[in-house]
C-alpha cells in the first residue's frame, strides 16, 4: 500500500513537472 501510494505521488509529481513544459511548447507554437 505504501509503495503504491508513493508511486502515485511520483506519477503526480512527474505530471506536475511536465505540465509547464507542455504549456511553454503550446505557447511557442501558438505565437
């Protein structure tokens, strides 16, 4: 259970770190 929860947190952390990059790329393509 602890392992699953930490894996979920790491996935959420990776998503949170990737989101700004996606937004930057989208903004660059839109401009």
